[in-house]
């Protein structure tokens, strides 16, 4: 089987992620097709000089079909697209939830992959204004990508990696994991934990201003600086936390964190959160 990937179709090209990845793919050497059903989203595509294509006509020509659509409709959309795909083509989704829940339409001869951006690291050294402004990634700030292609050979992964590097570029490294491992990365690690903690810190900031009457600018200055210090000490051991800080941290764990919090890494808990995200009763086994 040839490992050459030359033709790519983006389904949902006018949505948020569809527009992001299309902006990079449009500048590549790949033969590109852009498909979008929603009227406003179609305008988003054509406004960027991308010609709209009919999925029924272009999907059968494509080596890679990218489903840039929300998780909750991936199952339905894949049921429409997979029957159109040519044998040996790759169906690439951008999030692992639907793949983990076995909601993606299956067909013999079709290969399945997932690739999700890690976003630029909080520790990334940025040198230009464009890099500083690119918090999400895919424009100027370099990022990593976590991807799964369990049926792919090393050569298959190398070919798909080039597509991934373009669509999420600039990319430093593509990390190959299983679908289940990717699901533990997102949602468990980065949404259940990191995003929740980020939102929790915002709540704590608001409560500091409301309850203690601290000027908001002062509270933000103190918190934003200490977020950086806390991450640097915890992850890079730049300096140890002080003895007094360690006592306050332990008090915080007692008051805020449940002793059994690590149960979120049990697979049955992963099943629960993904089912909730996809708004289904249970994942399929």
C-alpha cells in the first residue's frame, strides 16, 4: 500500500477548528477540498478564498478525510462520510472522545486516526509579538500534538505526521499514543483537572476581590505572578516551596481536594465523563 498522502478533504471547514486547520492546509502542497453545510460557515470558507466542494464528489478522491465537527455529531457525520471513502483512506478526527466511545462508523478498508493539539506550552520561550499573541497555537507559537493511529505502520504514521504538522503548525513533535491514552490526556488530565483548576483559580480571584475587598488589579498581579512561580517550582524545581508555603498548601489540600480524587483515572470514571461529554447514556464496548 502506498504511504503517499496527496489529497485531503476537510468536513466542517467553516467551523472554529475547520477554519483554523484550513488556514494552514490552504498554504500547503496538498490538494485540498473544503466542505461545509451551514450557510454562515460557508461564508466563512469562501471569505478566505477557499472554494466549497460537494462531499459526495470529493470524499471518494481523498487520501485523508478530516472531520472538523463537534464531538456530539461525529458519529452521525462519520456515518455519512465513511461509506463514500475509498479503500485505504484515513478518517482523521480531532478529538478522542467519539473514537474512544466507539461512535465512529466502521468499515473494512478504512483506517482511523485522531490528532489533538497540545497548544503552546506555558514554558515556551516566545520571541515575537505573533508568538506571544498565539495562545491557542496553529499560527506562530510552536506546539506539540498527541495523536493515535493504531492500525498504522511506522511509514503510515510518518506520512500522516506530515499532514498533522501542517494543519496544526508550527509543530515541534507528534506524540503517538493509543486512543485510550489520548482520552486520558483529554479529557481527564487537561479538562477534568487542568481546565477545572484554571476556572477554579478565577473563582478564587473573584472571591478575594468580593470578600476581602482587595483591589482587582492587585489581586490579579499577585495571582498571575504566583501562577507562573507555582508551575515553575512544581514542574521544573527552579526553587523549593518555602516551609510556610508547604503548610498553606497542605491546608489547601485538606480543605479543597477530596482524598480519593485519583479515582478519575479509573477507566469506569473515564467512561462516565466521556459519556457525559457526548451526551449519551454510555459508551459502546
